[in-house]
C-alpha cells in the first residue's frame, strides 16, 4: 500500500522529476518546477507526520483536514 497526495495541476502536467525527502517521501515536480504530488511509499504514522510537517512548510491550507482520511486509514 502507498499513499499519494495530488497538488493542483495545469493542463497536461506530468512528473518531470522526482526527489526523495530525508523522511522517505517522494516529491514529484512538473517541468516548470512546481510541486504536483507527494508519494508516501510506506504509509506509517511516522511518514504521516513527515507529510504533515512538509505540508505546513509549504503553507498548504489546513493540512490537518486534508490528511484526515489518511490519518484514519493509518489508525486501523
């Protein structure tokens, strides 16, 4: 099982490059450098916290609410 968070995309945006974070998250970027997705290859509570921290650093609107379904799934 893996988790993927999609960010807004424009037109035919595709992943042009990916970068793995220190916490094991994979950040996907469009050709123009915009972040268009984050993959959580190993959805653990620790990876969830890393994703939540990253979303706060990116000034995402209400990351706690956005990630609530994933948090609930990890609690099972």
